[in-house]
C-alpha cells in the first residue's frame, strides 16, 4: 500500500518521528478534551441545548483568540518551536486539570468557558508551530507526502482521542471530569515527548530568538504587514487563493457539524446517551474520510496539482453534500460525514503544501497563525449562521442548500484561477 510505504520512508527521518509523536499526543489530548466539553455542554440530560447555545460556546472559546492569533505567528517566528511544544503542553495539562475541578464543582458556564479558553488559546501556538516546523524535519521532495500523513495522522489521533473519551465514560466513570483528567495526562505526555527533539532543530533561524516582550510587541504590526505582503506577492498568489478556499470549506464543515450536533441531540435519537454515541460514530466516519484523504491526496495532487485537487474536492462536496444531507437520516448522515472528512482534509493537505512550498521559512509561523485564525473565524461564523437557520430539531433544507452553493462557488473560483 502506497501510504504505508510513504510512511516508512518518512519514519526514517528521526526529526519527523519525534515531531509526529508530539503531534499525535497533543491532538489525541485535544480529542479527549473536546469530547468531554461537548458532552458536558451539549449532551447533559439536564440541559436543553439549542444551536444558538452551541454557537455562543464556540464564539466564547474561539473568537477572543482569533483576534490575538496573528500575534502567535510573530512569536513563533522568534521563539524556539521546540520550547513552544514543551511549555505549551505543560500549560494545557495544568489548565485541563483545573477544568476538571470546575466541572466537579458545578460552577457557572462562563467560568468553565474561561478555563477551556486557556486550553484552546495555547492550542493556537502548538498547531501553528507543528505546521511551521514540518519542513525542518523532511526534505522538499517528500513535503507533499509529509503534509498528507502528518496533519491527517494528527486528525486521526484526535478522533481516537474522542473514542477514548467515550470508552472512559462507558468503562471507567460516567464523568466528564474524569475524561478531562485523561486529556490532561496526554498533554503531559506530549510535553515530555517534545524533550526528545533538539532545541535548535525546529527553528526558526533568527538572530533574535528570545526578544523582550516589549520589543516583540513593537514589531508585531510591521511583521504582520510584511507577512501579508509576502503571501500576496504575484509569485505566491496561489497560496492566498488556497487559504481563501480552505476558509470557505471550513465554514461549510462547521455549519454541517452544528447541524449534526442538533440532529444527534434531538431528531435522530431518543436519549442523550444515544445522541452522544451517534455523534461519536459520525466523527469516526469523518476520521475515516481524513484517512482516505491521506491515501488519495499524494497521488491526486501529484497528477493534478494541489490547486486542481482543491477544485475536485470542493466540486465533489457540492454534489454529494445535498444528495446525502437532505435525507436527514442516520445512514446518509454517516456517509456524508465520510465525504466531508475526505474533501475537507484533502483540501487542507493541498493548502498546507501550497503555503509551505511558496512561503519562506521566516514567514511560515505568522502565515500559519493567520491560517489558524481564518479557520476559527470561519468556524464561529458557520455556527452563527447555523443558529439562525436551524430549527430546534436540526432539520434545515435551506442550510444544506446554502452549503452546497458555497462548495460549488469555491470549486468554480479555484478552477478559474488554475486556468489563468
């Protein structure tokens, strides 16, 4: 199998192996933490969850750090990325433990959100740093394959982490706090795994590595303007188009996720436990789509080019999403989760490759942080639109049609750019 052969080749690179271990443990912990939080906020029997409540929770958790996200890139281009992984995961382990205590204490939702917000904030640095560091541990020839396997393996690790959260609830303790503690343990393991990477290996190659805070902040605006100009230059315009397309596809994925949450909670099951199980199954099928994308994308992007592969993914989603989504039934819902997992992750792999290939190393940290901000804003915007369009049971024909139109628009615009 080609993907197995490619993985064997990449695993010969010691730096790649160690960076991958940090990614798997970090994103596995993310999966555990996110499922525990979703179970507490959405599927608690005593709560009557609405799409507006879900959108509010996403906004509280993501928007504040979307505004601060560009600063993360500036720091990532100055700080040793290995140190970001070490101290970032240690801090997340601590804050996850605090979140578990707050769940047990039955505190008001806003206080729980503040604690979870701290975990999410550090995640911005860690994920952007992982993407920016990848070209430092593999050669250019294997960068496309590494972009297929590494982020996809991280997404699969998050899916496995979500499955672990379900197992903990079923087999050990029916407690969201216990699940969060498991996530804290995985964050700690990720921090320890980062110690196996040499401090200087992951870059960046800057004379100013640990500037004073005032010095770093004073240069933020200038650095961000330089980063935007860098990616907007004619020779890198494909990267700007790919980032725009990926943000719109992330919007679509987010809106459909909110619809799946509401369908799982009310329309397709008769109990909160059944709804949580259905959500887990849908996320599992989406994870299978991510894996399929890792297998298909190196071949497809190699034959078509990364930009044209984005066109194919968006076009396929435009056709299949309404065909499966308008049925509002369990089996088509699971099939749709697989399709959107494949097309979204396939487009992301292609976008990562375009950005990493065209953007110089000294700019990658801030560009990937802006990329992360676009992801968050698109996701929260999708939740807000879904909240306006979804009825209480989650069935909305206008939302499904709107998402299909957006996918079609992305395919058409990217195809036009590729022809030019």
